[in-house]
C-alpha cells in the first residue's frame, strides 16, 4: 500500500469573528510583510495532516511550532498500518515494484522483531522515513508567513503539497488572508539562500560521542553579572572590578537555589554528537535550542546506522535487522543515478546515523536534561544526555550542581510508571567525584 496523498482533516483559525472581519477587509488590498504579521498577531491556526510521511512530518516540525505526531515508540504497528509515501521520481524511474517490495520487506522485518519481543521503540529503527504518520500542528499567527514560505518553497514535493492543502483550507474561510499569505510567502527565500543553508547542513562533523565544541568564554562570570544587575544597587561598571570569583560563585549558588534561573541564560554551550534520525525526532521536541544536522540529501547510497542494544543482543534479530539495512542500501545504489538525492531521503531508515549540532543556554539545558536523564527516557537520547551532563558538571559545578532528573532534584513525578531506581543517577553523580 502506498498513501501518496495528504489530507487536512481539521482546520481552525482563532482570531475572534469581529477582528477577523476587520483583517479580511484590510487585506482586500496588498500589504507589506511586517503589516501582515502584525495583523495576524494574537491569532493561531490549528490543523491536522493525515497520511504524511515520517520525513514530511519531521520537516514540518523544523518550524518550531507546537505539534504532536503519531508515535512510533508507543504505537505498535500492525498489518494495514503500513502505508507509505512514494516520491513521483521513483515511479518515473520505473522503480515502483522494487520500492513496494522493499517497503513490504521492512514492515515484515518490523513485525518479526516485535514478535521476538523487541520493544516497539527499538523495532521502529527498521522503518523507512517514507512510512506514513499523522501530525497535529498549531502555528502562531505571525509565524504563518514563515510556515507557508518554508512549505511552498521546499525541495520536497510532499511538503509543497502540505502547504498548498493548508492554504486551500485557509482560503475557504478567509480568502483575502490566504491570498496575502501566499503572496508574501512567495518572496521567501531566495534561491541562493536555500543553497547556502543546504551546503552548511550537508557538512558532516565526524563526531565520536558527545563533544563540547564551544561555550561562553566564562559562563560563571556572565551569569554572575546577570545576577548582580538584578540584586545589587549601582551600575555594573562600579562593582564588577572587585567582583572576584568567590563572590561570583557565592551569588550564583544563592540565586540558583532560589529558583531564579533566568540569570544563567547568559551562558550558552554548543555540543556535537552522532545520533539516529529517529531519536533526533525526540530532540526536536525541545524547540528553544538552535539545531543543525546532516542533510539527508548528502547521505551516500551506503550509510552508517544505529543498531539498538535489544536487537544486537538477539542473534536472529540482529541478522534480520542487518539484512533490512542491506536491502535499503541495495535499492539506494540502484536508484542513485535516476532518482534525485532529495527523494532518496525517503529510502533511509529511522536508524540512519546523523551528526547533530546543538546550541542552548544553561537554563534550557537544565530543562532538557531534567527530562532526558530520567531512566524512563529512550535509551539513546538518555545516553546523549549523560554525555552532555558530564561535560557541564565537571567543568562548571557552580552552575550545574543541581542538574538531574526529578528524582534527584525533588521527587519522581512518573507515578505508577516510575522506574523506582533513583540510585542510578545518584551513583553516577558520585562516580564523577572519585
């Protein structure tokens, strides 16, 4: 089966009827981009997209809007749920039969792994990015310009179809607004800008484990400066010269213990690490950090991939998983001369390994790690979280002494789903001091 269509099954625009009538009237004439953004402020659009590929839904989330999509971690897929997207270029190249056979083989491999007791969150590593999903999206009004610009100018035909479908639904209710959004979005981005971004994202970092690549020159001093402005009288230039390291650390410990974490936002950190594409989807749920990753169009016919430990521990499962990866590589090699690289991205597995660059301030890192250091977090993102935490705690204990999951910071909030092993993280923290 191949669901080569997308459906907008719900659309809602919240702006208040009176204000929306005024906006529609104002947009009967052309307006500038800044004016359109201001007119659409205090509004939001919510829509549900069905039958979009996992790759397509991943691309939609790059806009950092609010979203929820069908989980391959918690949903165990059964026969009849194996729809997938087929790029037109694969049909044109006469590869449809081989493509269908490959997708069916991957679904059978998934079913085999689940049948052997492999958790669904690990069995999903074998799925191709072409497998379909559903996604619910909410976009703040002024960001609709960015959403439509991103979709309508995408190199991915599927994403352009999503943008056009949402715009059509918009036009049924508010034709002038839809026309204005289409017109303004049509000016973004320039071709040379897209090429520049693609070239940067195509650059691999050749990372081995979690690597601290960059950070604020003196994170403690910068954070202390922010805290001193909040709590000291006089101008910073009057007291910073006598504000030595001991005083800075004392102030930071006091302020952070009070829960005043905004002051540590003045310190930022950049990490690089390899990660499977499917786990990167979880990292995307943290929308504040800056992120870059290997461009899938730059991945060669052969590729590195991540094998979940539960699969590696089962000999027949590991063999079936390896055979599935080999089948994908064989198809990509056969199609590489006739199918554009951007469409071959659909013929990559969830397991494909990419390099990720993450930049975040200290406060947001504490939030991310609070969630991902928990023993109930998925194993791969938890391993990355431990790698980041080790760098931070060893080098800047003043800022990150209280870093940890809920069971370490206060108490476990997982209820009946608690792992009941708070000692795991505490023992690890103690090992850092040995």
